[in-house]
């Protein structure tokens, strides 16, 4: 009996206790338009879930024309799950997708088309927010970015040092992992994507973006609260400081930390005062997020600069 041919693309979905959201995510993935030009599989990595994640996947396996595979990673942590996905992927290309997203039917086709058109091994696409029903908030650009949206990129273009592909809308050729390695599991839930992209750039691998490869990030009400935005802002600042330390070392990190502190005092704080007095709630939240991001950066910078065990 002959073996099934290997797929061109493996779509990896790492998930933890999000069975309800996972069902919609997987349904969108099994409905991708390929025009018979490529094949793909969906690989679900259950990262130590305690809900009915395995049952949800089993339902999709039974009713899907697209191969759907399930694997369990018992070590809790996104980096562990991502690395398990890389190890078990069968496709030449490895596409990352989050369990709280919905894919446009042409998502995969557009990513692959961009990779072939630009002859690159690293591509990404647009992330739009799907806000709760009835939500009328006009979120600031700062908050939209914190929630994972790609903002202001309306044409195909290469990624930059500061702007990399979002973890839920990225596709890499498997040779990229062979060249730069897996995700660093010393990062807990955030930062491993920034670190991995830093290594991709350091290896001279060009990465491209297309606005036509669209995914929708499902945003529940809890993520619109200041408590969540504060946590993400602090984590982002921390991760940016680690990235700068690894690239530039202690002296440059200290200089950037001082500059960020001065920027917060001279720009973000006055903007917050103005927004508060003017009753501009969204601008006030944005200014606070920028201030929180600075705090995360400075805290991490001080720890890295002071620690004798920190290495560039």
C-alpha cells in the first residue's frame, strides 16, 4: 500500500484550553482555496489542555477533506508547542496560525504566491481585529497593534527590523529552521517570535509581507480592558529590551533605555494629560500603553545591565 504524498504546507495551530474558539479556527483552515495548485495539512498541537480540545479536533478529523492531525505537548509553554509543531510538520512550508483566529479562504494561497513571486523563504500577511458584537470603540493605532493587528501596511513590502511578521500569520520554509534553529524556550508566553525573527534577519534571510493574506484575530471583551493592555505593553517592552541587548550589548541598551524614559516623560505623559483633560479616552489609553511599554523596557534593561551573567 503506497504512502500518502507529503503536503506542500503544514499549518500548525498551537492551543491551550480554547476548545470553543479552536473549532471556528480549524473550520476556516479546512476551507482554504487551493485551486489544486498546492496541498496542505492542519497540525494541532494541544499544549497541556484540560478542556475538550481533543474532542473538537476529533470532530474536525471526521468531517474534513483536508488532513487534520492531533499531537499533545505535555510541557506547558508556547515555545515548547511551537517546537513540537516544527518537529512533526510534514510539509515543505510551515505556516503558523493562532487558535483565536479566522482565516480568509485565500490566506494560504496568498502566502505561497508571495513566497514564489519574491523568491523568499519567510512571508507573512495582514491581521485584522474581529471586535465583539456591538463594540463601537475607535481603537487607537497603539492599541490595535498591541492586540495583534497589522496597521498601516497596505501594499506588499519587505519586513523591517522593527516590523516583523505576526506569529499568527507567518509562513517559513523548513530550511529556515534548519539554518537559524527552533524557538528559544527560555521565553515563556511572549517574545520567542521576536527573538526568532531577530535570528532570521541576522542570518540574512529576507522576509516579505502581503496585505492579501488575511486572518481575523477574534478579540473578546476582556482583551479590551486596560488590565490586559497593560500586561501586553509591559511584556512588549521587556521583549524589545532583550532583543536590543542581544543585538547591541549593554552600553547601547543603557542609552536606548534612557532615551525611552526621556521620550515617555516629554511626550507620552503630556499626551496622557491632554487626553485626560479633553475627555479623549482612547488617546488616554494609548498614552498609558506607551508609558507601560517604556516601564517594561527600562525594567528589563536594568536587570540585564546589572546582571553579571547576562551575555550578548
